[in-house]
C-alpha cells in the first residue's frame, strides 16, 4: 500500500474496520506521547525519608550543600572585591 494509491474498499464494513484500526493506532500514539511528556516534564517527587537515619542523612546533605555554597561565595567575594 503506497501513499499515492488510495485504498479501494468493497463495503461499508471494510471502511468501518479500517476506521477502527486507525483510531486504535491514534490512541496508542497519544498514550505514548503522553507517557513521554509526563516523564520529561513532570519528574517523580523525591521520596520522603521514612527512618530517622534517612532524615538525618537528608539534613546533613542539605547542610553540607549550604556550607559549600557559603564558602564558594566567600572565596569569590574575596577574589573580586579585595584585589
């Protein structure tokens, strides 16, 4: 079956069957696009820490990130302001 050559249907039943087939293909494509879209633009939320150890590690990680940022800011300040 080529794009230039139109299909020749013998009955309304054949047209209806082809229409149903195309509708199913469109629905599958839409579902695949929706799944891909959601995975790209709606990332999964980080799980909430359940145990005290997980909560402590999460807090420690955030604290280390803040300290690291503060040190970087201080170094940049000294480098560019106090030449």
